[in-house]
């Protein structure tokens, strides 16, 4: 992408938007301008939807094997640009280069996985009461998918929708978060090398309230894929009423450290859950429930792990945590910590924005003890490098606190008692329960999503589960003599 700010890829070509604006993109590392992007108009989104609609009938008729080959070509193109994409991801998002390099590698795996799994997207033959009937089911693409993605994993999360969506035969209109649009454009450049038919994948950059709203609400799109905040997800659900919606929303995952836990293992895993990507992960360790018998020892060790985090310019090899991505999330993290402190918590380490850094987005790795149950950090998603500790005295108290929250995405439990572990698997009100591992544990093919009745989303991304979710199941009945 050049200095002209053209960042829309519609119908197989890069297009300017005469009705939009060109704005600078600034790095969270130091606030410097690193490029420009188009803040597009609704008209650009409408044109992208039209291109996707025109392309869909032919694309769904492309054989599964040919679609799989194209997914592999996309993976190869991304792999060839892995270092370049990772460097831009670090510059624009703020995560350390090692984390960015890993993320881009997982996006390669995502396209390869979709290429493999789509060949096994099989229907069934179903027995019937009537011996003259034969019933079969088939998976068919839904049509045109609207995909809206966030800034915290701006390469991998789009691939979680784009790869299975395309492999299944859908066409896609994609709008990324504005603060990570440059890396979205770079990813689209790599996809372009695979020679997909024009209109199969379209990119429109700009404000979510404009282009995002248009693509999810426009009757020209048939389904929606979204990862982001619970508040935005609820708005999209209303705007996209009647369309299938695959959504991965927020989390405030409880991590339970029981009195028989392996402390070294629990500390290492919890620190990873709190400080990877500066805590800007929906599955971060956001509520840490520690049994009273081991609370002080755990808090001391976790604080030591927090102090060992190297905060700074994420382009430097020795740095293990960079800045927060934007001023909105920085303000929220600061307000949550302040609220907790005002309600009686103690900052064992950290607790404030870090001084002597080139932007105000650096926040100290923080460990809080004595956090009250009504503190905002215990009831809302913080999305920052903060470890809030609450004391528990029993399993029943842990279950009660875990349930006292509108989120239900991921929980972790540390215990060496297998019976106790299985009880937590049954009782924790989350779609995912990790035993003796970080709340951030994840693999591409594993189903990932929240508990029904909570604010953490609907459906499951990941492997064959995403493929099935992005298809309609069609039933065919035959009458035979």
C-alpha cells in the first residue's frame, strides 16, 4: 500500500473511495505516523457487497479440491511474507515481534487447515420410518459473509473466518479494525497473489459504525462473522437480525488456584494469561481466585513474574511486552485499576501507566490483591496487563464468584486432584475449561467459544466447527419404488 491511502480491495482491484477520507495511521509504540488508510463511505461497502454477490454463484460451484488448492496458495503467499507481515503487525498493533511472528505463522496454518478439512465436510444418510424414502444431508455455503474483526490479533482472527468461509464456498466482505488496517491491507496483498476470482474476498477499511454497520445490516449479506466486544456484538446482533451469526465476544475468565495446585506451574501459566499481548486477549486471566491457604505465596511469586516482564519497544528482542494498542483501552485499564484501589485493593506491583516511554500507552504489569467482588475489574472485561487476586475458602465459593459475571468464555483451574478437576469442568460457567494450563491455551482446530446465556458469543470458531458453522445444512428426500 502506498502513500495514496487506497486500502479497499473490491471486485479484484484496489479502489479509491471518492466519498471517503484518507487518514494517517499512528503506531502505539511512539505515536509516529506509519501510513495512511481510507476511512470509507457506506457506498464503498455497498460496492463490495455487490462484488461479492456477483462472484458467489460461480465460486460455490468451484470444486472443493480446487478451492482447497487456492487456500494452500494463500498460505504459501503469507508464509513468503511472514517476516514482513510480522514487522508491520508489531509496528501497528504493538505486540512483541516474537508474538507477531507466531501469529502470522498461525494464519498460514489456518489456510492449510481449511484446505484439509473442507474435503471432509460430509453430510449423512438418515434412516427413515418409511422404507420407500431415502434422506441425505449436504453442507452448502451460506452465500455472502460479512466479516468484522478486531485489532488484538489482526492477522489470525480474520483468518479464523476467511479461511473456512472461502473454503466452504462463501464469498466475503471483510472490514478490519481501523487501528490495524495497514496489516490487513498487507494480508490482502498476500491473498491477492493466490489469484482468487474477482469479488470472492473484498476488503473495505474504515469506521465500524459506517462500513461495519453497512456490511452486517445490508440485505446483500447472508451471514455475519464477528470477533470483538460484547457491546458491539449486541449491536450487530440487532442490526443483522435474521442472519446466521458466528460471534466470539468478550471474556473475564476466572482462573482458580486451589490449595493443592502446583504453584510454579500455576504462576507461570497465570502470568502468561495476564501479560501476553499486554493482556489484550479475550481469554486473558482477568479474575484470579486463589485459595486462602496459598494466597500469599502465590501473590508473591506472581508479583515476581510481573516484575520480570520487560516493558518497552516491542521491536527489540529483549522486550516481552509492548504498549496497549489505543487510548480507549488504555483509559479503561487505568480506570479499572483505580476503581479497584479505591475499593480497598493493594497494588503489590505496578498499578499505573509506565513513565519514560515514548507514548502514553505503556502500562506497568500489575498485580492487585484484596480485590472486592464488586470492583469493575471483577465484573467487566479489562483487556490489559493486570492480575486481580480474590481470596476463596472453598470450591463452592469459587463456583459462586465464577458465576457472578455476565461473561462465559474461558476458565482455568489448577489442582492435582482429578476428581476435583472434573467437578470444575462440570460446574464452571464457561464454554472452555482448561485444567492446569493458561487461560490463553489455544490451537487452531479446537472449538473456541462461550457459554450459552452469557455475553461471550454464539457458535464456535476453530477447525471443522467453523466450517460447519459457515454452511447451511440442506436436507434432500427421495421417494423410491
